């Protein structure tokens, strides 16, 4: 009886597979003789070895205390320092670049600047979802991206052009990632639609009363989302946000409204608090900070954007905003409130024609402000940008500290950042998910343009806008 041709094909296929050599796991990577800053605030551990297997940290031990595994790849890092990858806990990527090609360069610049994860605090989730899928699968040289869907009252969407542009093509307030919420909203459905965008959190922005804030926070947590809010949601107060169970509240200057006799309905006055007469240690603010400590609410201070605005456009902020903001952040830290490090920007400083791809990411400057003005030690500022940032994203189990089982997201430095926090910029190499990234551009990738002339203006022939296009960013929000 002749053999069945399908049987012959199957036998040949199986024999071919069996003849192939087994795929061996990549040899472990050992970082030896390095000073470890683990991100918990603990003192530096000198002369340590970090063993990396695949994407994760397999062991951390004193150098020389174990034999080197056969075939291991060894990076001798004598005289170097290693800390966890930095987390910028407040970025807005939407509007930073006009198309995907430019986002590739932008995200790579963030990664090479030591940022291995970002928390995007609202934008166009059509773009963010795509970037996050590519970045989180390591299809891009990029920080991992976690992002929010924004909710606010109907008046916000009628007034705010940034929100309108971030939902272009949709009726304002109706996009699943930019929803107008009122007393008649089906809240479980609204939260489910937000979750369907791939967002891992809600951001409660403005024009929401305390009752709606409570309902939204409870439903978000029931559906497995985190709750990120402005410190004051106008008219909901900071105390309302904390009592509702917000996981993080953003912007230290907005805490001033906890001491005000009345919170206005208009969110546009958010940076115009009475910093001259409301003390940072006023009893209502102290009570708020104690409640935050008790509940584990993280303060997303974002000092840098307000410092920049106070310097360059002081009419937009209240008189005395920066001394007050430094003082209240210092007090929160002293009270035991966790404070993260967020830039409230695209992650990179601006140049004349867009983000400056050759500059350090702005989270480094935010860390420096925490040390220089808010009473943090360098170790505490590093913790703000690592362990606390991971907690703000809801990612503590996977990242944020140098510990066995966590992702191998690391930054190797040439100088000691515990002596000078600005040494976090002395980057030798970055490791993300166990892969080494260096500043020399890989073959085929164009060199970054010179500082200040990164890219032509959007809409010119050399720089065509591509959907979803360049939109007004919700940064500085």
C-alpha cells in the first residue's frame, strides 16, 4: 500500500525539527565590582556583582563570593555606580512629535538618558496605546509606557483646546480616553470604556465635585485601574481626593487649596493660590499630609514645570509659588509621605524646534530640585525616581529597585550620585530588560541632530505632520 503523502511530509518535518540544535538560553550577564544603589534609600553597597538572566535580576552578591558561571558575559565595572532605571512619573508624550519616526528618536533619547519607564498622565490614547505596545514589547529602544484615560466635567472639554485636540475626530468629551462625566453618567460603563483603551489608570482632572470623585475612584479600583488625580480637582478639594482613595495626587502647588476658605469651580485658577497668606504647615494642610501618609497616597510634586513657569512667565502663577511649593514638598517628605519624581513634560527639555534629543531627560532636574530645595538626600531623590515611581505606576512588583526577580532595568554611572545628585547624568550605559543600550547610534539610525536644531518646524516639507499629528500637549497641567 503506497504511503500517504501527508504522512511522509509530517515525518520529514519532525525529523528536520529533531535534527535542529536545541536553542540554548543566552549566557548570564554579570556586572562585577560595581557600587550598588538599590533604590530603597539604603546606603551604597560597594564591590557588588549583579547577575542578570534574560530580562531579570537573578542574583546580587559581593564580588568574589561566588564562582563565575561558565560562559557568562562579564562587565567589569570597577569605579562605577549602578542604580535602578529612572521612572519619570509625569510625562505627556502626545504632541511632542509629529510622527512615529520622530517618536522613535525621542523615546530612544529618553532611554539613553537613563529613563526606563514613564507614566503618561493623559493624551491621545490612540497614539499612546500604539507606542506602549511597541515599547513594552521591546520592539523599540524606549522606556516602558503606562498611561491614563482622562475624566473631567463637561465644562473642561468645552473650554480646553488641549483635550479637544487629544480626541480629534471625536465629539469633545465622548472619546473613551477623554470623557466628560456628569451626575447622569453610567460610571461603570465609562470606566470600562476607559479601561478598554489599554490605560492602567484614570486621571481625574477638573470640574468634578467630591461625590463624583468618590464614585469614579471606587469603580476604577473595582475594575482594577489605579486613580491618579490633580491635587485639587475644582471644586473637589485635596482632602476629597485623598478620602476618595486616589493613589497619587499631582502638583505640590495645588495643595494650597487645602488651606483656602473656598475652592473655586474654575480649574483655570489652579496655579493662582494664595501662597502669600496660606502657610504650608497650616492645620488643614498638615491634616491632609497625615491622611496621605496613613492611606499611602503618593505626592507627584512636579516642581520643575512650576519653577520654569515662575521664571519665564510669572503672570501665569501666583506670587510666591516656588518657596511655598518647596516648603510643602519638604514638609510632606518629613511627614513620611512618598514623593515621586515627574517632569510634567515630554520627558525632554524643549529646544527651538522641538524636544532637545541631546539633553538629559528632565527627571534629572526634578531630582536635583528635590535635593536642593525640598530637603531630600541624594539617596532619597533617587528613591523618588525609582522605587516610588514604580509604586505610582502600580509596578512595584516588577521594577523600581535592584532586587532578585525584578526586571533588569539599570543605569550605570561614572560618578557617585550620592555625593552630588547631578552625577545621575554621568551615564555610562543603560540596561533595559537585560539588554545593554549605549549612546553610540546603531547602524542605520541617523545621528541625533545638534542641540537646539533637532528638527524643522512641523508642517514644513521636511517635517510633514502625520496623523494623529502634533497636538497641544496636556503638559504643564
